[in-house]
């Protein structure tokens, strides 16, 4: 039912969700036979009758020899024919011919999926354009196929998953994130200049520098109001997203894997399928867009979304490479005593890994640190009532390792070129089957022998000299990422209880591709609570709280030296998947008691935070007073923050959102004078309440956890 025939022509279809319609039509030029697959509409779902009738036609085009604005509306504008915009598909045919000339061959409506097939006869190239409704999201991707009898191989310079036209509005504004290691997910919002604005990663990973999503509005959307179109790419390797704002006014966003430069060779008989690009139209402002992304991620992306993610302890900031059995056990006892449910040994546990310049690749417990292996440690961890987890970095090797000495050809490299190390490591080529088999072999044994419940899968450098022998060198940009996916998928298949955290020097591999096989992501190596507020704010635009790992670490923070009270650090980390990463051996008894109490509070509100709906209530997180609200059934959890003692600016009343206006809500948890108070939903939303931490005078870093319960009527 989600794919309908739209209008009266046979070659027009509407792919619909509960709230959205996406209308596609094929237009063939009667003179040349060239086909264009056009987006005719993307916005609120129209009533059935309106969709069944022909839509008003597009405005007539200017008969000019200088422009043809139709290509912004194409689902896959190609390089070729009368187009000068951003191509979503660029190929070079034998003889250095670069004009793709597609004609329409067929379309299939298959349940929720529409597939339109185009063909360039002269060179035997076919493209399937797939459109599918998944929840509220329109998923799109492309398959490129070269006939076995084609005259020769083609070189693919760009193969995007799809191009989206943003319907005409008076203005266009974009929202996205930029970042760096230790400061990921910084929101930026601004008018889209006329021209081509590209966000990209050239590092072989998703990267810290940008994240593969964009939101576009007409310049009038707020957190609570307005139409927003979002596009996100489900891919964890290099990527490119270009927003093209044409002088004529049109706006289109094309996105796909890869980046400028590499060319993928497609031989006769071969095919290439892109990852999915996701389009989401929402009304209700950026908040509603985020809530829809969260719902989609939980319902259609995450492998085990209904589970509560456990409170974990991670040893990295406490012990770094100084890992010993006794030391880890000491941490485990203390972590268990404050309520931790999963104990994770980070880096430093494997063969000769005393610093970051050696050992990667030799994935067995270091004999000096664990003379009897690690089974005893993990058994004791389990005796303490916790599950066990371990850090690994399977895609990496230190030149100083037994693995590299045995297989120097397994890394990305070009013959005769340098092999540049970063953090003293090189990238193993997961496009190679032997490398994948090796990785799967030791990971499978490691997880099986130690009965591990959790792996933190890290990836600590970008690609350089990204080559492999033979003609398919550039394919590794795609095949490495697919290889990582394949190993993760097979590992999960063999160990259905295993849960995975994706990490890449903090939040360098966070995307809707990895989240199909990673239950959570490490948000940032910056664990400073105040910086984290901004990082988490940006991340929350697309990714839900139950994938966002957040540790409470020591004060002063090892990165920023900032002294933030334990309660504030906890309240910031409670906005995601709470974890502890502090050196708990140095905590006072009072610290441990307070932490135990806060961990227990988190467990009580965890279902609401991890599975509820998020409202980013107000304020500039980490800068002014701000608050987050999570709602699930009759429970409403509010985390309110006030980082600055003397902050005169910012909201002073906390106005809630999304409540039942007629119902009465009681404060079941919160500091005086809130506890026990009862107000109408309407009053909480329109008037707002004064939370203690927002009082205008007081110390830095005050925060509140307030829980409301809807009173049964
Ligand atoms: C990366 C991760 C950290 C930690 C170290 C270990 O930097 O982001 O959390 O695991 O590696 O070397």
C-alpha cells in the first residue's frame, strides 16, 4: 500500500508514509528518448483523492540554451546531456566517453518499494533507482549494473544514493554539525548560499569533522514549529553530501559514499549498490525532526532497541595502558559496589601493549599482565554481578607487532610509496577476505572463550596511501567499510547476546550505517561535562539517547582541567547511556555513596531516557541554563542545568512540552520546594516552573533531576 500509482499517467507513483508523500514520475524526451526520473512532490501526505488526481504541473521552463533547471528535481542526475548541476552519477565509458544517456526501461512496485530501471544501451549500463517507505522515512538507493556483454569496463567517479529536491520556499536554511576530535557535533545553522555547499569525509570513516546529515528549513523553523526536510546517509566510510542552491532558486541535496578523486572500476558483469540515503519530512520544528529520527533509529535501525542499555564501567581514563589483573579487579569491585552492570577493560590488555606504539594486531592477553589469561578476571567480574566487555581495534596494526611482521601486505598501501603511520599504526585492509577471516577468527574466539557480553570496537586513524595491488585499488574505500560491516554482522550472528559500541577516537564513527550493527556509540573522548552538553546536543539532532554513551569521569577533567561537581557530571551523563569512566580507586567514600545513589536514580528513570521522546526544552546547553525532557507513558523526566553562577541571561522558568494539557502532573522526584507539587499539564507548558538549580544566584554547575508523574484521572 505505501507505493501507489499517482495521477492518471502510468509512470507516476507516490511512496507514502503515515505523514509524508514522495511522488516520482518518469519523463522521456519524445525527440531523444532520454529519460529523467523526477521528484514531483515531497512533503505532507496528501489525501488519497489528491494523490490519485494529477498534481498541478511544474512551472514551464524557460527556453534557454544556458540552463535547464530540471536536474535539481531528478532522483539521479547524471553527468551527460543538458545538465550542468551537481551529478549524482558520473561515469567514464570506454573511449573516455562521459555522457550518460539513459532511457526508461521499466518500473516495479513491490510492496513498500518502487524500483525504476534506466538503461544506457550503447554501453550496457543499467541503473535501478530504489525508493522505499520505512516508518516515516523514505529510503533511497541505487544499483548500477554493467552487462556481461558490455564493450568494456567503466570508471565510476560518483555514484550517489540519491538526489532530493527541497520544495520551493522563500528562503533556505541548513542545519548540520561540524566537529573535531574532542569536540564533535557542534551545531551550525545558516542560510544556504547560492552555489554548491559540500560536507564530506575523505578519511575512510564517517569522521569527526562533519556528520552525514543535513536539515533544511525555510528559515522560519524553531525547535517547536515549522517544516523541516532532513537527509541522512547510512554509511560509515568516506562520504559526500552536496547541497546545491541554484541561482534560479531551486535547492537539491545529493549524497552518497566516496569522495572526490577515487574512481571505482566496474567490469562487465559487475554491479555496484550504494548505501541508503534517507529522507524525512516533518512539521513541528527541529524537535519533531529529531524525535522522528529517534523513532526511526529505534524501530528500524538498531539491532536490539528494546533492551535497556546497561550502566557500564570503562577503565581507560583510570588505567590507560597500565592494565593488570589485580588493578582491573580492584576497579571492578568498586564499580560493582556503585551499581555498574557491565565492566569493560579498555586498551592495554593484549600482547606487549604497554603504550600505543606496539601490539595492535596481536590480540591475545598479555602474558606478563595476565599470566593465566583473562578468564579468571572475567569470571570474577561475573561473580561480582556484572557482565564483561573488552576494547578492540580490529582494523589497525602497529608496525611493531607479530601480525605486521608476518603480513606487511595486509595494510592499505601503494607499491613504492610511504606508509605513513598515525598514532604509530597502519590500517588493515578489510576489503581483503584473508584479513576479514583473520579478524573474525580471533574476535569469535575472544568473545566465545571469555563469554564477553560487549565489545568496544575502536578505529583510531584515517586512511592514507589507501591502495591495494591490482586494478581495483580505489574500491577499497567502499569494500573496507563493507568488510567491517560483514565482520560485525557475522560476529553478531555467531554471538546473538553480544552488544557492540562503535568508537573512532571518540565520535568519529557515528552514523545510521554503523548503528545497524552497533548498539551504541562512544560520543567523544572529551568527557568534560560542560563540553559534553554541546556535543550531546548536536548528536541528539539525529541519534537517540539510547545509543549515546556518556561516562562520568574525574574532576578536574583530564582534558579540560575543569572542576565540575559529581552531581552535575552525573546529570549530564544521565542524558544518554550512563557509564562511569573515573578512577574510582581515588574516590572518597562520600563520592562512592553519592555515585551509588545517582546510578540507582538513573536506573529508575532509564526506560524514560532510553526509550522515551526527547524535548530539548530551552537554553544553550553548557552555556546558559538549559533543560532536556524525556517522556514515556505517564512519566516525565527533566534534567535541568545551570553551568554559570552569575548567569543573568537565559530562561528562568522551565516550560515543559508535549504533555496532556488536561491532566494533572505530580512531582514525584525533585528537590524542595518541587517535591509533591501538582500542576496541570497546560500550566506546566504555558507558565512553567522554577527549578531550584535555575535560581539566579548560586554556585557554578547546579543541576536538577525532576520526575513528574501523570496523575490518573
Ligand atoms: C580511543 C578511544 C578511547 C580509548 C583509546 C584507547 O582514543 O576513543 O576511548 O579507547 O582509544 O587507546
